[in-house]
């Protein structure tokens, strides 16, 4: 059924030209959800390791001011800088944190305690494995209107990709502070949506365990959080709400326990996370084949999760010294040639697609839409961070002509995401 959502939200040459919607600026949603002061606030102190660990998952790293609008940019990229993802976590026996459920509030650079848990109470009760986690248990939700305001029904894709990027940011922060993590897609999201008082504005998409399972299982606990307005404005999108519900039930999930191996220098990697930005213009000079290899290798490392779906990575090499131009998959050259103009066209005529050194297309024909799409976002975050680490520019590209990409790749898969990498004009 969800593939019908994917079908219904394709960009085509005609759809892009005929249905042009004007953005209603008066309805622009807020990008920060702020819980009222009745919930205790705890500022994040960035010289404290645990606070920094949380901050790096989605904190503010830059501010841009344009006439009439201010954008606060974060450790993660986001389609249209609209940041639909909200971050919650449970802390159990973590130094400096009362045992309880928290909301991370990037606007305040703080966390707010939403509910204290006592003894064996805990969110674990709603997971498949109910054993208590000593440490953190993260939950990631999406406030879809932030994206659908701009992208209409296609926004569910962006909500999933953006959440995948946050999962990737969590992975990066875990790498820095040497925490093991395990991503969760398969849990009772519906009940938790109710307990967190989301109404129809927000829904959980994934979670992650960052801690050690205990012997005892968590017990049921009462939680009736009040509804807190996350956007100020709202327009319901039926297709997104239905597609969310339809894609909730995961089937035949395969677990992945293998852990990724990265070899980043910790201090430099920390700077990388803080400095990460999307490239706006490529210099069109070639990158080295070792640089490409380095980025590609981080993208294909395993991702531990309870529902690992296969995501394939195709790539068009435009300008990599020592590599033939053409379309590749798994390091195999499928079609040789200069496809830079085609790549630009496929990415909705965005120069980023054609001026890049390499443009990736992530695809899948798997069934569990929520997991496979978030995995594509996580791979995207790895692409960003490993590129930034070696001073190469990167941008996610959510806008492409779906069917034409499929035809070009000779694949029936759903096209989930495009990304391009290359030398940064400003840096040269
Ligand atoms: C899922 C996704 C899709 C995106 N699509 C595009 C795109 O089609 N074109 C583009 O120029 N930038 C795109 N971006 C980049 C965003 O515009 C950028 O992340 C945002 O403006 C925040 O800036 P920053 O990444 O520099 O922090 C995309 C980012 C994400 C995460």
C-alpha cells in the first residue's frame, strides 16, 4: 500500500510545471516545539560530555538571516531547513539526569523533563524487548506539517529522510563518545503517540537504545502528556496521515547486529559535526578517487537496527580523477559516458546534480517503507559527515524526476534520495 504513497508523490516534468503552488507565508509553521515552564528545564552545558552527546544529535550550529526570516541551522541538514523532527529520550541511571522522559529543545539549548519515572516504570514497556535500559532510550518523532507546508504530500518522504539524518547524527555522537547504539523501528508507536499527547500533529518514526539492557523488564506506567502546539499553524494532510498508519506495521524484519567501523580522528570529527553545511555551488574541479572511496566506504558500513532493509546505491561519476565517467553500482561501471547534463536534469534541473563530482541515487524495492526510507536518510548523514571530514562539499537532493531516474538506472526500485558531492567553490 505504501508504495502507492510513493507513486502518488512522484515528481514528473508535468507535475513540477502544472501544479506550482504558491507558498503561504502567513501559514509558515514554527520550527521549534517548546514545552511550557511547568516542565523543569535543564540547560545543556557544552563542556559536559553527556550534554554534548545530546546536543550533537540536533543542536543549533549556525544562524542565517534573510529579509524577514531567520534560519537556525543545526547539526543535521533538513529539506527546506524546516526541521520536522523532534527528539525525546528516557534517561535511566544517567549521571546528572533524574530518571525520566525528556524533550530536547534546540531553541533553548536545553532539555525539559516531561515525566519522572519511578523504579521499574519505563518506555521499554512499549518495545518488543521490554528489558530496562540503563542509559538512554531515544524516540524520534516528526511534525509533518513543517514540511508539508512547503512540499505538500511529498513531505512524508522528507519527514523520513530528515529523521534518518537525525539517526545518523546520533550514530556520529555515539562514535565520538564511544557508546554502542541500536536503532528501533519496530515498537508500539501508536500507543506512544497517544501517551505523548501528539494528537494528529506529530508521530513517532523511530528510536534508539544507547545503553545496557538489564535483567528485569520495565513495567507499565501512566503518562498523559498534554498536547503542546508544535507549529502554531496547521493543515491536515490526509494522504500523509493515512500513509503513516499504513506503514506502521512492519513485516518480516531482519535484524542487523553488525556495527559500523569508522576511523575518524575524534577531535577533527567533532569539529566536522559542528561545521557541517550543505554545499550551494560546486567548483567543478575533480575530486580524487581515494576521496570518493573514503566517502563511499562510510556509506556502505552496516547499520545496527531491528529492521534492516536493503538500500542500493547507484552513482553517476562526473569528475573523479582516475575513474571513468559513467553510471555505477557497487563499484561496477554499468554505463560509460558523460552523464552530467542528464544528472542535472534528473535532479529537477538543479545545478548541484550535474556540477558535482559524483551524484548518488539511493533506491529500494523492500517493503518496510518507514525503515528503508530512514535508512536512506542515515546513509545521507554519513555521506555529509565523511565528505565534510575531508573538506568535500555535499548536499542532499530530495527533488528529482522519479520515473526518469528509474529509467536511467534501468531499475524498478523506488528512488528514495539523491546526494551530490564535490569540491566546494567557496573553499578553493
Ligand atoms: C532530505 C533533504 C533533501 C534536500 N533537498 C535539497 C534539494 O533538493 N536541493 C538543495 O539545494 N538542497 C537540498 N537539501 C539541503 C537543505 O536545503 C539544507 O540541509 C538546509 O537548507 C539546511 O542547511 P544546512 O544543511 O547547510 O545546515 C536537502 C536536505 C535534506 C536533508
